[in-house]
C-alpha cells in the first residue's frame, strides 16, 4: 500500500544531543512537509519541499534543518534539542495541485531529557 | 492574517449525531478539509470540500460550507465510540513556493460515551 512512513516512532534524546528523524513515502508526491505538534495544539508547519526547493517558515528556529536527498526521503535534523522541542513531529506529503490533500505519517514522538 | 477557529471539546452519546464547527478567515481558500487524529497517530483525511460547493455527503459524514459566513461544519451521523478522536479543520491557501499550504485549527476533541 502506498504510504508515508516515519522512523523511529519514538525517539528519546538528551538536551543538546543532535537527533535526526526520517520520513519516506511511496506515493511519489512532489511536496513533503514537516510539522511540529504539541499537546492540544494545531500542527505547526516547520518547512516544506516542493521537489528539491526548500521553503522555510519564517518562525522556524535555526535549530531545525531538513534534507531531501530524493523524492522518497526527507529528514528532519534537530541540531541541539531543548526541552521545548519535545513534541510529536509529523511528516506529510501531497501533490502540488490546488486540491492538495495531505497524507500524513504516524509521527515521531520526541522526548528530550 | 489567516486563522482557523474550532471549539476544543464536544461530548455526545453513542448513536447521536455530532456536529463539529469551524470558522476561517481567508476568503481566498479554495479547499477546506476535515482530518481525524487518533491518539498517538498522524492525521487522516476524512473529507474535503471545494469552495464552490455548499454541501458534501460521504456515508455518515456531511460537510456544510457557508462561504459568506466562512463557516464549515462536519456532521457525523450515528456516532460510534470509534469516532472518538481529535478532528481538525483546515483550509488551503494559494501557492507559497509553488505548493499550497494548509492552515489547521487547534482541533476539536470528540468524546463519545455509551
């Protein structure tokens, strides 16, 4: 089945220790998104790729970086995680069309100790 | 600026209808969506409606759109305990960097009790 996969599902890291979250898709969508979601809040868009073009949201901290080596994979790097970065991180994909339905992965729950 | 508002909680009895409401501010929205999120999971698209429609029905789900008032609702008929989840309303905006970027509401937590 075509899908969006995120690994790991749960990630525990220490304060300041870099961490990488991964996302892969079999949908062949050209847009990939990374969201941060904290409890009882809307998903907050961090950045997205349209093909290889990277689009950063204005309020995304520099601590967050992303890589998209090919159509299928996208990575979220948190260079120096702080306690405030503990959250669910959601990856999504879509076609670049007006209808733009997003398909989400199951998320990675990040804990920062 | 763009904003999507939803009430945070809704409690219904099993078998009753649920109505989840949403208001948005961006009149240029083209598509509006309802997503469902179960605990510990990602968001799952339930349904969407194009802005030139005022109603869409899909099995137990009915979406009503009042474009004049910028109001969107999701009605779930015969609500079941498996419908307990958080429901997010979202609107789509014209391209940013070539792709449409949705704005999500904070989600409505639907609690279904026997």
